[in-house]
């Protein structure tokens, strides 16, 4: 294997968090993961609701459950968790 290829592989996998390092992600439902990804993209509860066809109250419920399951205290910590876990990466945009 060429040294450049080896270096790229090492850089790619060495910087990826181990999936078992963030077990709380596995406790989230598919909908909660969607909400988390949109939250990490900087969308408000109203914007998330519009995108997912949910009421703002339902989005707030999902956000609260995500915070509880991840063991974080606010939206900022939730976004940090999403990035540190590798769920989202800089430059990611949720596609319609």
C-alpha cells in the first residue's frame, strides 16, 4: 500500500470516535436522531417542526427526551455531543 494511502486511512480512522464511546446514541429513536441532527444544524424548534411536519410542542418533547437520554443539560451540550460522537460533522447539511 502506498504511504499516502496509508496516511489517509490512519487519519480517517484515528480521528473517528469508537461507536461504543457514545452508547447513549443507541437509545435514541429514529425520530429523536432526526431531531438531533437538525438541532445540530442550528435549526429552531419551529424550523424542525416545519421540516418534519410536527408541532412545535412535539419537537420540544423530542428535544427534551434527547437531552435526558444523552445526559446533557442544554442544546449547546447536545450539539457538542452530536459532533463529538461523529453523528454530524462540520459542513454537514440535512438534505430534504
